[in-house]
C-alpha cells in the first residue's frame, strides 16, 4: 500500500483533499473521520464513521512476498550489521505466540519462493558476501537448509526455534561460533501461558545438538 499512498501524496498538496482521497484506500485509518463514544469507566462504547470513511478498516496484505520489492538499499560498514545485505525469507509466523508483535500483525505466514530468494542472494553477492536472512521463524522456512548450503555466502540468521530442524540449520552456519535460540521464558508454565509451544526437553535437546557440532556457544534470548 506504500506505493499507492505515495502516489496520491505526491499528486496533492492540500491536506484536506489528500485525506479525503485516502479514504478510498483500503488499510488506511484517519482518526479525524471517526467519532468515538466512551462510558464512565473510559471503555469504548461505539465508534462511528463520518462522511465516506469505511466503518471497518481492513489491513492490506501482499499475498505473495516473492513479488515484494523489499530488500536492502544500502550496505555499509558504518551500521550494526556491517556490510550485510538483508533479505526477507518469510513474513509472518505460523506459531502465533501471544507476546510476539510480528506473529500477530503480519498474519498470515508467507514464505518466499526458493528460486526467487536464491536469485536475490546471487544479486546481493555483487555487493557483499554477507547476507542476512530475515524471518520470525526461519526453521519453518521450507528451503532453509538448501539456501544455507549455497557456496561463497557468509550467512547470518535470526534466532531459531528450539527443535531438531534448527539444530540442522545451525550445523550449516560455517564459520560462525555462536547461534541463538529463543525459549522466551524460564519455566514451562510461563511458556504455556504465552503460547510458546516448546518444552524444557526441546530446549536442552536442541542446545545439545547445536553444541555437538562446530558451534561453540548457544545463546538464549527471552
């Protein structure tokens, strides 16, 4: 929706006219076109749309992220991920943990086509060997192992879910001495409360498998 928004924004100078035109764009909420009534406790009783504003704002979702134009525009040594080209492997997450913003607002979970991601990585290699794969749960990306076996690429990945597939992915991280997995909470009771469906055994078994390879350190993120 960003391209459509910018097209309308650049074509109109007057704010009121711009806002009225944006009312026809799905996924845009303009507070000034709604009235909200509250009860004595401060809870919302009703919200009413004014003029031509839609009564319900529905988010826009790109159904196929393989067609998305999102990729790194700048690679430089002056940033946290020094000289790294970031590429999106998947968007959204199938697990729906209650605490996770990405898992909630980027529903439904979508994965990038293998051939498209491979081509994007080859394009990135013209600028840098360092490629970062982005995704809330890369162990659920169906082609993760195939991608990480590409020669001549220094891959970086986000934290992994505690499972056997994550241990297999970690084993392919050549040259890296540490990998992070995300238990999110220190007890199984808390993990159940936040819908993080991994057990103590999952965490310990995954850490054991990772450390049995060439990885020296297994970090835990919560």
